[in-house]
């Protein structure tokens, strides 16, 4: 699994890390039980703080996609559906696009509700 970040993008680095892992899960590149790179190792390879990597991993944990265990690292949760990872990634892209054009949260939700009603 290849994780890349672009410090010139407006998206926080932790969000970029989480998005890369989500895509890897959605694409089947990493499956249930698969181990993610260690936080220290990944931080060193990306030239970012370990706290940045951990923040990205914590997002994924909060979304129910990975498990974090002290001493055992991060692994993809059994039952973490690839479809859910793909939807979370798409939702993140939608939110970023909405922010880019100046939509607030309520306007974005109205658009999503309208699309879901079709």
C-alpha cells in the first residue's frame, strides 16, 4: 500500500493519510486483518510528525475501519466493508469540494438530501 501526502494541498496531512488508507481498503489493496505501516515508520517515510499519522489513524478508527492496539499497531477491522471505505472517501471529497466553492454545512446537506430524494 502506497501512502502519499502533498503538503501544498489545503487538506490537512492527517486527512490525506486517512484518505489514502480508505482508498486502499476500498480498492481491496488491504483487506481485513491487514496491517498498516507503523506510525513511526510512516511518519519518517512521509517526513511528517508521528502525531499527524496517529491523527489520520484515529480518524479511521473512529469510522470503524481500523483497530489500533498498543504494541500491535493498526490493522483493518474484520467486517470493515470496502463499500463503506469508498463512501467515506467520496464524502470527504464532496465536503472538500463544497468548502472550496464556499458552501456551508447546511447548504451541502440540502444538496445531498435533494440528490437522495431523486
